[in-house]
C-alpha cells in the first residue's frame, strides 16, 4: 500500500513542506514518483520516517539523523533500543516535574530544581552520537558513504540489499570449506567490491576492521548470523586470510 504525500502528512502530522525538505536534503525519499508527479510513500519509507521522528523527539539535529541512518550498518533494532532508553529517561524526568508541581500546589515551596535537570538525558544522547562516530568514524570513507547513499531511493536500496543477501547466502553455502578456500576468498572479494561500489572505497585495511567488528560487536554478529549460525565468525576468518595475503 502506498500513500500520497498529503495522506502521509495527515497520518503523521509532518507537513507536506517538511516532507519535501526531507527529500531535498536526502533524508527521506518517496518510494517513487508517478508520471504525473505524485509522490508515493510505501511501508518501508514510512518505517524510516518513524525512525526519523523518534530521533527528532529526542532532539537530534537533522544532519546527525541523516549521518546515523545513512550508514550501511545502521541497525533498526539497535536504534529502537536506544530510543526506548532515552524516552524512558524523558518520561521519568516529566514524572519528577509533575511531582514537583503537585508538591508546590500542596503548599510546599522547597527550592528544588533537580527535576529540571537535563544532564542525564543529554549524556545518553551524547553517548549514542559518540558510539555512532566511534563505530563508523568521521572518516573520508564515512563521508563518501553518506554522499553516495543520499540519492538512493527504494529501488537502489532494494538492489543493494538483494546483492548483499546473495553474497551472505553464498558465504553460508560454503561454510563447509576452509576460510582460505579460493571459492570463499572470491566471495570476500565480491563483498569488498560490493561495499566499494555502493558505499565507500573499501581498502584492505578497512575490510580487516569490518571483519573484526563482525565478531566484536554482538549486534553485527547477531544480524549476520540470521543467515546461518556462525557465519559472522566464518566471514571474519575469511577476511583475515584475504587481508594478510
């Protein structure tokens, strides 16, 4: 099911003008535009819009939202867990403010400003931003990835993801071989070329770092292992061989 831009605006409370702006800056593109110029949004794009609104609710700037979501390793589940943690802190802060209002209405006039403190929330936001920067870095490769993917629409992302899944499936189908096997090593080369073509120039040094991250970060391990248990370790081992030859 696809909605026209006015229907999306009515559903989400995001104005048509804002949706146009999100498209202009590469943050949110329609799933496609009809021959007569209608902008249509499918469920996948609406899910991305929901993520954007979560970030905005937590007062992330648009530039930072775009950088985080443009990364090829952006994990929706991981992001939602961070959103949840921050929203709980915001809820707790509002509850404390309500309690302060109630005690004041009851005649207690103790000068207590703790409930207004935003330190903990800001700290969590900073940690999230720092984690993204630390994981993906403010490197030329990261900037290249943001620039390349800014123009991707649904069609482009589907093609990128389909090819990635094909390569992962091929890795999984060859787990009975040694990581050094020529067939497996050719798949590592395919994976490196896939990253270079669609995201950023993936040098052997960068690839080696990705291989370590696939097993060093449980979120990446879990995501890769959805294709087959132990796949993340297998790919990491294969990359290690590839990058040392």
